[in-house]
């Protein structure tokens, strides 16, 4: 007792399920590694008999009662208790068909099963049966000699009284354990001179409700932390039965498994404290999966696996709390009306100290109130660091505060160390063109440069892969081959796959891009010793690799060109320009967008925002030909691909449009077809044929490798491609205009054209898009493409397909054609074909030859 009296702070832990179980052992091991906390000052306490407890809780909880369960008569908020009356556990204010059960256990008091303690339908078992034990751990204990904070950690072991399968008895036994613990605390205060203000109760599951009952016996208890308070027999019950905000001066609750027990949830979803934390919405924690599905799967493992799967989310509450004790990462939480609003990004205001920190350090903000939300990782460590910084020698320092954290990046990790990311640089030239012959380059290592085929007389370019890829991926070698086929160059590939692995998290890979960007800039800066600078460098980056290129360019300040191949969208869209690729990162930034549909809802992986000097939107920049155009078909195709071709097959389906940017750029390097792109107000206007003109030499551009040849082009450019089934994606654009005769009998149906030149003929192409009403004197136009360059158009074949709809039964049996005009986008040449008001019957095709003048 002498040793206890000299210890600063006493922390009491309520453990419900196992003698010195995981929760108890880990908390006592971690809490002693924490700096001292100043106590909350308040009046000297005393232990109250149970008749005063009900009076105390009734008066303080009248406004908190959301619902009372009524018998034949009611105890309502206007009920008063006479100071001279005696209210014991075995007394009742109602008349019931049968008398209540009552048990008395010496100085612990009497306990009945009448309202409000009729929630379990049982009275508690005897103290002798429960066998509650108290274990104290201090700094002097042999197992924790090295811990920093000198505190008493008391573990309450009532595992026999909480043993499965009798949950009814366990829920009832919380009342006995609470009485015993209150008695112990009073004894310690009397014997050691410590005060109640030095006590902090931490309770998990039933232990949380036990803590609440202790607080009711000891008014003025400074703090109770409820770790996912148990739901069965406590949801919608009177606050006298369960943990609530009146049980201590400050009650904080962490909800991790809220919901109905029939759904497999064990925790209370009801706000129960001054501040209630709902990590990940307070249910279904990341990494835990579906409770019932996980349980079924674990049946084939072991009984422990079954237990772990059933209460995975329930355990997360104490796992989060344990991590919070010594982790430098803070579980910052955000007040919000609902989890849905939080997920939607509407709740990031932390002004006036409004964002409390979940866990041990909440003492620093005891004014926190209400429901707050946060997000955690799937695995330990669970916390996403905010407000921290790491420094890596000459690469610089990296923090995760704004602008690298915010509404569009709520989970902002710190980048891994360079040795974890494992970035490497490899050189290919025409002298060593293959992956097997590539040569390693190391910053500040003259030996690696001297031993390589690097030459300052050649142009230099760099290829950077994205998430889950590597520098050994097939597309990297194909791109290297095409670049070296075009010219002898220093082609450097960046290998950072260890920092972008599928086994890691995307959030961590996003953070790692900053370190890789700094390493790229460091290498290019070192190349200045060999008369190569950023002014001579072209960086080509895919997905996250495009964002890395942006960081490198921002650091260098003089980079010649960045080509972004479907730059990554998640965690970059909506962020400050310093966080993402933008036109200031190089003298010329060209961007190819291929998967720009929103990530949430459609799984689009690339940004749709214009972020370069010129932004190319092939096929509108999303849902590329040959890829699935909705989430359901994408998911199905991904599953099929996984079964047939493993990960590569699944990726080809899931990221089909995202990967097309690689195909387009690689083909453009040596293609005779120019990938001509046209400025336009929108893709809809472009499809309708309103934008297939290039009035000046700088108005149009060419997507891909030759974009730099059209340096003056600026803004958003549109083009179409094929699905690649014929071995190439590039196509030639034509504007087709079909003009009806005037007057003309109204027809209904579709119009198809095919045209030919000296070097080829196009496929049949629909001009009208579905059955439409065809009016006289109207010109129907559309942009169409042909994979073949057919030269000057000499003939046009026009076919009419009459609508078979009943709504069009009275439409004319034929369509009357006046003329056809074709404009070649690439050459800007126009061709006129006169029809002379020819009538085309259903299914009939007519052939027209080019007219020398006007029709």
C-alpha cells in the first residue's frame, strides 16, 4: 500500500471476456509508456448505497431518457422520490403479477430483477461464483521495467462470471462486479490517500456498462472510456442500466460494431457519452469483412478463428484504443450530422478545437461533445497520420498537413522511407535495348554512369509506372522498343514497385509518389554533371507515375516536357495544384485522358480534369472502345478475367480504359496515322460534326509522341479511335453531311454511308444514330472514323433503312436525298456528291460520284 500511495495516477481497466486477455495485457503494457496526465479536479467522493444511486441517476437522467418501458403503472419524469423513503434493489414502484427476485450479498447490497434492471430477466450470480480478481501493474513490475509513465494499471478479471455461453448471467453480473470495483476504489482512497480524481475507467463490451455502474456509485468519477459497449439487453434500456453521460464527469465512447445482434453486431450504436466516436461509421470495420460470411468461412479453420471472425469489429474498439496510447499518429475525428455526410466530404471544419482525438489522449479536449467520425486503415497500425512530418536526408521533408490533406484526401499517409520504396533507375539505349541488357544508374554515383551507355549527345526521356505495376511490365518494354525505334535515346525507366504494391494500400502509394518524385529530380539534377538537364528531358508517366512526373517537374523548375498517360484521379482531383500535376510542372504538359469517369460509382481511375497545356480526350476520355462501359459489366468481366488469366486478366478488365492511354501513346510514336485531335466545346458537339476543322496551324494537335510538334495548341482536344481489333487504334476522321430534298415526304428510319477512294473503302457507318423522323431540307451530320487512309474520296454509297415501328406506320416508304458532303479532318479537304432528289427505298443503296462543282 505504501508503494501505491506514491504513484501519481491510477488507471482502471475493465476486461469482460478473458482473464488477463489480449485487451488487458496490451493496455497495461502500453499505458505505462505514456507521459503523465494532469488530473481533473473535483469534490471528494464517497460510495453511495444503492437506494441513493437510483435517486441520483433518476434526477440526473430525466432529460436523457429517450424511452421508458412501462408496466401496468408508470414511473415518469414527474415522479418524485421522498428523501425519507428507502429504495433498494428489491423494491418496486409498480404492481407486477409476481414478486421480483431479490438477492443480497453482504455489504455489496441487494439486487433485484425489477424495472429498470429487468433487462436480462435474471438476478446476478454470487460474488463467490463470479470470482472477481484485481491485478495491479506498475513501473516496478518485472515485465514493464522500461516503461516511461509511472502509473497503476488495475486489471479487473471477472472472466468466470462473464463466461460463454450464458450471456444473460454475464449481463446481470456486471452489477456485482461494479459494486466490488466501487468498494475497491473507496478502499484504495482510504488506505493510500489517493483521490477519485486520479481514476480513469476503461471498459470493453460488458465492461463498459460495468464502468457506468461504478460511476453511478461514485459521483464525480472524472472519466469513463467505453470501448464498444455491449448491445444485447442494453439497447433502448433505461440509462440507469447502461453506460451514459451521467456516469462520469466525462464519458467518451468508441463504437466499432454497432447494430442489431441478429446482423452479427455486438456493440451499441446509440450515442452513450459526452462524445461518441464512430470510426468507419461505427460498424463493419475495415479488414473484418462480413460477420456472417467470415464466420461461415472460419468454421473450416478453428474455434478461435470462428470467435475472431464473429467479433472482429467488436475487438477493433480496444485495438484502436491501445494503439492510441503511444502512437505519434493521432486518431483525429470530425463532428458531422451523419456518416454519410462525413463520407461525402462535408465535415472537415476543425476550427475552435472541434475535432477531438479518439483514444487515450482525449484528456486534452474534454470539451468535445456529440458524434464524431473518422476513418482507419484495415490493419495495424490503424491510424492515418495527420500533422506529422518525415525527413529523408537530401530528398527533403514531407508532411501530411494541408495542402496534402483535405476534403478530397481525408486519408493522408506519410511517405515510406526510400529504402522501403526501393526506387531504382535503369537505362536502355539502342546499344542495350532489352530489359535483360538494361543498366542501373544511381544518383551521385559516377561509376554507374561510366559503366553505362549513357550519352549526353542523345535526347533523354524517362518512363514512370503507376500503382501495382513495375518497370518490368510488358507495356514498359513495348514503349522502350518504340522510342528506340524512332531514335537513339537515353531511355530511363523508373522502378518503384515496392512502394506501389497491391499488398500495400493505395493511400500509401499516393504518399510514396512524393519521395519518388524527389528521387527523379535528384537523378536529373545529377545528370547535369554530364551536360544533361531538365531542359532536355521528357518524362512519360502513367497513372500515379504522371503525378510523380509533376512532383519532379515542380522540384526541377525547368523540365522540358511531361506526358501524362491517364493521370491518377483518386486523392488528386480537387487538391491544390502543388499536390497534383498541373501546367506549371514543365514547359509543355500534354495529357491523355482515357478513364475519366468518377472513381466512386463507376471505378474510373483517371482524372477527367484538364491539367495540362493541352488535354486529349479520345472517345470523350472515358469508356474506351473495347472496354466495358458500366460498373456491373466491368465487375463481371473482372471476375471472368481473374478465373481465366489470373491477376493480369482481372486487371485487363478492371483497368481496361485506364490502360488504353499506354496503348495510344506507344502506337503514336511511330504510327503513320497521326492521332489528329480537334478543339471543341464538348465531345457531344465533336461527335455531331461541329468541330472537325483546323482554321490555323496551331488550332489542332496530334495526340501522343508528336504533340510537342504542335506546341502552340492549347486547351481540350477531342478525337476518336478504333477498338484496336485490327491491330491499331489510330483512325482518320471525316465529317459526313447528308441533306434531304426539299420538299420531301416525311420518312422515318436510319441513313448509312460508305465511301471509298483510291487506296481503300470504309465500313458502313450510320449517320443518324437510331431511327429518327427524317424531314425535308434538313442536313444530318456526324463525325465518323475509318482505320484506313483512303485518299481522296471518289464515291459514296448511301443506304436507307426504314423504321419498322408501329409509330412510323404512316411514314413514307422512301427517303429523298439531295446531296452528300464529306470533309476529311486530317487533310481538311471537302468532297461534294449530288443525288438530284433521288428516292431511296427501304434497304436500297445508291452510289454517287464526286461532283465537279455545286449541286
